[in-house]
C-alpha cells in the first residue's frame, strides 16, 4: 500500500521524483472540481452565491494547457543531450 505522503512526491515514468507532476495533478484536480461545480448556486438571506457554468471547450483548453507543461517537460528530458564539440 502506498503511503499518503507519496502523493506529494510523485515519480515520473523514469522513476525520478517529479515536482512538476505534483503541480500538474493539483491544478487538474482544481480545474475538474470547478467544472463539476459549475451551475451551483445558493442564497443565505441577502447573500447570493453562484458558480457560473463552464463550457466544455473552456475546460478542455485549460486542461490541455496544464498538461502541455508536463508533456513538454517529459519531451525535453527524453531528448539526447548534445556535448559541446571542440572544433
């Protein structure tokens, strides 16, 4: 069983600790919760609170932008490193 603290220190496919993956996961969870909560409204006396519904296109674009950061990081780390060649 995986300990709870490991959620805060995720590892990428190569087995290295990935700080980026934690923030990508956190922002994806926040964006998904916001999308699901869209349309909820309530009123307490004179106070009225409402979460505006989000369009699927807006949600998809935001999630794609968030995931692009992580995919870009993985793509860059997979590129072979070039050594400085003395001519």
